């Protein structure tokens, strides 16, 4: 009987402690509960909104491609907007499409201008690829120091070693430096 009485007293004490805690910290408990309910919902809404926004950019990119294929200048405006506002992936797609369009329309300077704005990306592979495109676009007027700087082959981290070596080889052949071309060819084998 004394065990039952002790258990009942302990239960009543615990209930009183809980009740006093809620009375003293009523605002804190309500705020904490609200945060626990509202925060996950807010995060889901944020991700949903972000995903929809990226879908819109992709849709605009496809629209711009179609417009450019039909020689509509509005496609360039759309790509420029995407290039400034989209995520990194869609920005890369837009920059490459713009550069391709300008190259195909014999506007090499505009293509080079677009390729020179690649420093906003942290993607080293894209930056290397842009450098290679610059070399190809300037191949007729490039000098030896420029091509050596642009085609520097980095140890262990060069994604386009073969392509850079081929460009350097072709440059030496074009400039009639056959001994250097043979040296590049021997070093690569």
C-alpha cells in the first residue's frame, strides 16, 4: 500500500512540475512548436519554388534554341537573360549556345567576349574548354607565347591534354617551326 501511495505522490509531483514548467515557459513552448512545424514546410516551399524556377530557365533555353534555329534574334536576348540569372548549369548552356551562334554567324569577336566571361564559374573543366575555344578562334593570329599560356598542360589535372598538345603541334606546323613540332610529337608518344 505504501508503494502505491509513493507512486501516486511521485506522479502528482511530476504532473505539477510539468504544469509549472509549461506555465512559466508558455511562450517559449509555443514558439518552439511553431518553429518545428513551420520550418520544414518553409524549406519544402523554398525547394519547390527553386525547382520551378530552374524548370522555367530550361524551358526558356529550349525556346531560345528554337528561335535561334529559325534566325530569330529574340533567342539571343533570352540566352543573355538566362546567362545572368540562371544556375551554373543553365548559364554554361546559354554561354556555349551564344558562342556557337556567334561563331556560326562569323562574329568571332562577340564569341570571344562571351568566352572571356567564364571566370564566374568554379568549374575548371569548363574554363579549360573555353581557353581551348579561344585558341581555336584566334588560331590564325595567335603568337607562340599566347598559345603556350593557353595550352599549358597541368600535371595530373589536365582534362584536355591530347587536344592541347594537338593544338600546339598544329601551331608549330602552321608557323613552319617543324623541329618544335617534331619535339611535341616525340614528347607526346
